[in-house]
C-alpha cells in the first residue's frame, strides 16, 4: 500500500530558509575539504528542472525521504579539484577523496535533518520524487568556483530540514457574538408630508410647519446608514425623548 501523492510546490517561506541552510552547510563543508576554499566562490542556485546526466547519480535514503547528489565532472575530478592538485586525472586517490567528500556532505545534510543517510540504488523508483517540484521537491546546483554539484531532495527531506509551520486552530464565534458589542447610532424619522421646492425656498426661521400625519401616527426607527428597523410612538420622558416600539420591520 502506498501513500497518496501530495501535490504542492514549496512556497518562498520554505525555499528561502532552505536555501540559506544549504548554502551554510556547503560553505562549512568546503572549508573542511577544499584547500583553496573561498566563501565568495560558494553559491547555491535553485533549479526548476533536473538535467539528465550520463553517469550514475548517488542516491540516498534519508529517514523516509530521498536525496541525490552528483558531481558533474565525476568523483575523481572533484577530488583533484578539492586537493588543488591542478590536474583532472582519474587517479584512485583523487577518486577516493571525491567520494569521501561527497559522503561527508551527505552526512552533514542528514545530520541537519536529524536522520541517518543510507545509500540506495540509483534507479529506485520512489527516488524520482526528488525531481518533481510539483510534489514539493527541491533541486539546486552547488557551486565551488568552477566546479559544480547537483543536489535534489523530495518533500520529506525538505520537511525535515525546514519543518512547516504549525498554525494553531482558531475557534470561530457566531456572528451575533462577534458583532454584538458594536455600537450603532439610532435615528427617528418623522413624516410631515410634502412641499413644493418654491415653498422650501421661501421658508423663514420661526415658521411653523404643520404635517399631514396625526400625532399618534408611528415614526420610523432607523439604524444610521441603513433603512428602518422598527415603527414606534414618539414620547417625552422627564428630560429625554423616548420612543415606544410598536412594530418590527
């Protein structure tokens, strides 16, 4: 029984710290292995696609995940480059240095992931997930001056190196509870009747307007900025205006 595929590209919030972590690990590894180490010559370039290679790619199991590392010019050339011999011969010593250097870099990454790395068959089918960014894989070119390595890992290894943030669940409250404490201005609208525009122009201060509605006619209670919410009777208290609701709308 196999686990269901989990689609989803890595977001920048994961890619940026992962890039920084790998750059730091590669720089520390280079400091220990490359005789001509220079921090300025170390860089990590993210890849969108895994480029095919002619030679066998070193494939490793990291915990439940998969990891790949490949020296573009081969282990012997890498060993000669790290030892600064100035040659590119495929001597056994240079090849041994290159192989041990690669194994050490893999061990460093595994240590950061808090798991152990175990060599696996290069053609292991699940390892292909390392090449699929749509499944959360991460690929990069590691640059040591003029020498480069290719690195790839699946989402499982990525999650070990830069664990996804866990968001605490927020308990939602009902709308009434959420907005129940908000304040709203109330207005009373009294209908007087109609008037022509010319009559409005001739109004003077002190004039008394007699409306068409009876004193007992209901008035509208409105929420500011909204329509009527109820009908009410207008009254007078000891020192305040009062309304008595008669109908809800």
